[in-house]
C-alpha cells in the first residue's frame, strides 16, 4: 500500500452515508480523493491531450491569455518556479468566457468541444460537491451557487537535472475549494499532514480527482459564514499546504478548478447569524478578488493573511 492511501477517498455516489467522512476529511486532511464523480475517463484523457497542446504553443500565443482578475492569465516560468507554467480560464460557468479563452489560443473546433464539455462537467461537479458539503453540515444546499470558478492548466517541465527540486513552492490555495485532475502517471504532489507537519506524497490514482480546501474555506470563515460552529464546534476545515516536487524527468500536467467565493458580495457572516455574545464575527468581511490581490502583493501565499491581516483589521464595535 502506497502512502497516498492515507488521503481519504470519498465515494460521491454514496451520500448521505459518507457525509461524516467528508467533514472529517475536510477537517483533518483538507483534501480527499473522489471516486464515482461522473466525469467520463475519456473526457479526462481528451482534456489532458488538449492541455498538452495548448501549453506547447509558442510563448507569444500563450501570452494572449491575459489576466481577467489578478493572476488569472498565463503564468510563464519564473525565478521562483522555473519549471512551471500555466494558462488560466476565469469563470468557466460562462460559455462566453470559455469560448474567449479558446479564441485567444486559436483552439481547433475539436479542442473547443473538449474544453467546453470539460468545463461544463467539472463546473457541475463543483456545484454537487458544494451541495454535499453544505448538506453534510446540515445547511441549505446551494453553497457554491453563482460563485465564479477558475480553471488553471499546469505544465511542469521536469528534466534529469531538476530531480529533487521544486515544481511549485509550498502554498495554500486562496479560493474556497479546488478540484484537481492530477497527472495519472507522474507523481510529485505533496500535502502537509496537519498533525505532524510532514509532507505526504499524493500518488496518482487514475480516474479519480483530488479535492482540496483553500483559505476561503477555513473553519472560522465558514463558521461565521454559515454559523455552523455549534454543529461541529471542535472541528476545523484545514486549508492544506501543498507543493509539487520533481520526482521524474518528464513532463507533468495537471488541471485545477478553483471554486473562488461569492461573486458580488464579500464572504462574511449574514447579519442575522452574528450576535456579539455568542457568535461574534471573527474576520473582516472580504471580497475574494481583494483577498487575491492582497496575497499577490504581500507574497504571503500559505494562508498567513487570515490571521495576520483579516483578524488584525477587524474592529469590534
Ligand atoms: O499540479 C498540481 O498537482 C497542483 C497544482 C496546484 O497546487 C495549484 O495549481 O494550485
Ligand atoms: Fe495549489
């Protein structure tokens, strides 16, 4: 049995039976594998081929994939992550945005078709996971409804010389939740174990997807947002720290879908759920795009902003 078997596996067709397992995984691991997710294996492999062709395009074409929100467009190899590059599609819930992305990169009709079908399926899956998370906590079931989602396709150019070095530095995801199609052959992803602080390899498990929770899902934010602290008061959603290491001298590809946060409103507790005695607001309400800009400008990418900034900025009145 490989170490990857440590990461909990959730069967999406087995609900509500697996509700508690889902909450436990979100609190103790901040990540879990999902099986029976209804994304066809052929669509996953077709999308992976499209991802490869798009990231193999010349840099001048990839640069047409400009930012829609801070950091959402093409990311070229950099000093910090020289082996990594990625393209981004902000708002996959919008067919218009998906087609714009395809046009920027001169995608063929067949590639467009794959990107559209993948976007629709993964978006539907994200909403389903949102419902299952909410229902598992005994809440109304439209947690992610209307929240923008961003797709990011990643390429790691690993060589014999780069073995042992970092593909992507240690970070948390800034969004609420990420659905990752990791490379089914090439490992390298590692998550930090909450208790020991040690990195645990997440080995490929073909046909499955990996879900991990980001800064916007941490316990205090979600507690104040949903007021569920009484339901699982000693529980905490864990915004898992992770990184990608070069383990093999080959190209590694991955596809990440980030469920960001509410579109218009900042993420905050609804007023009727806040009372200063029992449920004081813990963090200053913040809009996802502002949070994202703050992360990029401060360079604090491993969740430190939640305590250093959002709490410090807050004034009880
Ligand atoms: O490539 C991977 O497996 C992980 C990528 C990642 O952590 C991210 O895009 O935030
Ligand atoms: Fe990540």
